[in-house]
C-alpha cells in the first residue's frame, strides 16, 4: 500500500508573526517519497522496495531539509555506482543505504551554489544565504578541504588529461594551457606556504572561472535556457527565504555547476 499523503510533511517557513508559509518549491505532498520509491525501483531493475516505517521517516527528513529531488536521485546513483563496482549484485538496494551519499551530494551542492542554511535548519524566518554562525554551516563547510593541495592537483591533471582526449575537442586549447600550468606547479605544491600559497589558490580560482566561461560561451541559447530552468528548479525550496542578491549569486553558481556536469569538467578551485 502506498504511503498516505498525510504522512508527508510540507516544507514550510515562518513569517515574522510566527505563521507558517507554504514552501512553493517542494513537490505536492506525497510526490517526493513516491518519486524516490519509483526511482529506486528502476535502479533495482524493477524490484520494488516500499519506503515505509523508519525509511519513510528518513526520506521525509530529506524533504524537510530541502534536498531537491534530483539531488536525492544523484545520491542514489552515487551509491549504485560504488555498489556495481564491487562486482555482481546479491540483493536489491534499500533507500536507507543511500542516505550518506544523498547528504554528501546535498552538501557539495550547497557549497557550490553558496546556500548555507537548509529550510528546517534556519529557524524562525530562516533567511537562506545569510550564515551567521558555525551552526548554520553544512558538514562539508565544517570539514574544510577534502584533500591536500598536491592530491588535488594530481586528480585535476588526470581528469583534465582524460577530458582532453575525449571526442569533444572544442576546449583543447584552454585545456592544454591549464594542464601545463598545473603540471608545472605540482612539484612545488608540497612546500608552498603563506602568501605564495594564497596566491596560487587564487590562481586556481581564476582558472576555474575561465574554464566555466569557456563552456558558457560554447552553449547555444536553448541549452542555456534549459540550464537556467534547472537551476530555478533546484533552488525553489530556498528562494522564498533568500535575499534577491543571494539568490542571483546562488543561481549563477548553480548554472555553473550544471555546465560542469554537462561537460564532465572537474572543479579547479581549491577550497
């Protein structure tokens, strides 16, 4: 039996007077869990595992955090990729197994677009994008860089070299230039300190921006409109609580992230 709609929480925020404001960015009640249940069924080759009981409460928690449906699906994909890499499957995957990957994908998304407060974490009016303390930061923000600078450069060079050898040769010139610069810097990355290190990290950011802009200029108007629409959809759960300037910044960052994914381009910047 499908989950009753009454069990699906409506993501809401509070007005200044304490009244609840429905969040227009979330799917209708019931759709979030049912969509993920159907998606998991397809990933399990048609084997249906109902999202009920503790699993149902877990997925409702994702909705309450404001995790967009597409990001939740991407987290499920990430778990399955790792699961497939282990060899032959033995049993269907349950939604509970995917939570760590779903939350990781959501944290990565929040870092990339600059959304620092999820709907239920803000409290009160909860203006997203106005982080005021460590309590409002995601787990990824608190952990800091995911790897050392030398390891970051090694991965970048490997991924960019692979991308350079692909079918799309339109970025060959800029990729060659970036790879050469990163390769030359790799030998001193272990010992670089202080202002020199700060300057190099800033240079990585500049390279990152230049690559994304190159991708943007390659896209036709129809593709850019599609990416803008996808960014709008991802940010819907947060828009009602975001100042206009914060939303514009997050929207552009979201489009940049979608451009990266479309081209399989790694992030050059080092955080």
